[in-house]
C-alpha cells in the first residue's frame, strides 16, 4: 500500500511539472532538469547546417582524435548560435554523437556553464553584470530600467521575440563598471556578436535597447564620451612619457645582446 501511494505521489509531481510552461522556467542558472515539450524533445531532428559543419571539422582539428570530447564547449557554443541563442536537447544529443560520448556527458557541461541557455531567449539577449563593482555602480538600477521599459521580468522573452534580459557574473571590465553585454542572435551563427557596453546609465541602457530594435548597431565599449577605452575620464595623468630604465639594468646593452 505504501509503495502504491508513493508511486501515486510521484505521478502527481510529474503532472505538476508538465503543466509548467516553458516561458515560466528560468535559464540554465536555475534549470538543471529537462522536461519534454513540443519544441524541445529528443525526437526532433537537429543537425549543423552546411556552413557550420565545416566549422565543426575545424574545431575538431584543434584536438587529438582520441580527445574529441574536449571540443564539447565550442561545439555547444556553435550549436547555440545556430539555434537562435538556446540549446534544445536534440542539439546536445547531436554534439554528443560528434564527440562520441554519451549524451549525459554533454548535458553535464550545458547545465554547469551559465552561458548556455536551455530555454528560448530573445534575438537580442541582454545580460547585465551583477557582480560587486557593477552593483555598487548601479547595475541594479540599469536592470530595473530595462525590465520596466520592455515590460518583462528577468529571464522572460518579450512578446515580439526580440529581447530577453538576464544577469551575468563578472565580465572582466570592472574598471568600466557598470556594464552589460548584448548577445546578438538575430542573424544566426554567421552574424553572431557578443558585445560589451560599458559605463552605462539606466537612460543609456534603454537607448541601446531601442537602437537594436531599429536594427542599428550601437557603438560598443565605453559609453562615456570623456573616456577612451579603459583610460581615465579627461585623459591619462600618468605614464605620459617614455618609461625610465630600471636602475639595475642597462636597456641599451640588453637590446644589443
């Protein structure tokens, strides 16, 4: 009797999960399970297109033939670009077949790294940095402004399919905090770009979103007109001349060696 009740409870839980819509589930940072849906199940055919098949061969050529599995990450990245920014389970199965491993080995990678999206994203996937330097510099206000402007919650896709908004951890440009990146999947893997927009404000972030909506390509990098790349506002104040030679070495003698 106990086993029968346990089975019944398990079936109730499964039914509840199946009722969960794809849109209401978050990206791979929280989604570590798979539930078959009409547009994401292993029975759907998936393969790299002709252009990407050539790229697959190139990627595999970087690794010894007995270490094909080392190509899992770049192959998943290529598959994600081709599929509009997210990885269906059939694409992961295709990668597993190419590198000759069991599918679970590929699933382990796709669920571990947060840059792999296992639910649909917008053609322009906006990722706001949420790590401490950007947070201190106002990244939460930037994310809130974008979400309010688009009328969505984090990890949701706009009704027109153009935009989705997520959070990314440190992007390595803390000196230009706050920042966000835009993954552009609008033209598939051929036109894929992943650009940083730095020194942004809530107002500038919304302007960048609207530029993409119009089909424009905003200038990447710092959005502060007073800065050049990572240099200080107003220009450099140090290291303006040739560096002095270290007192213990004669640089002229070294160059002559």
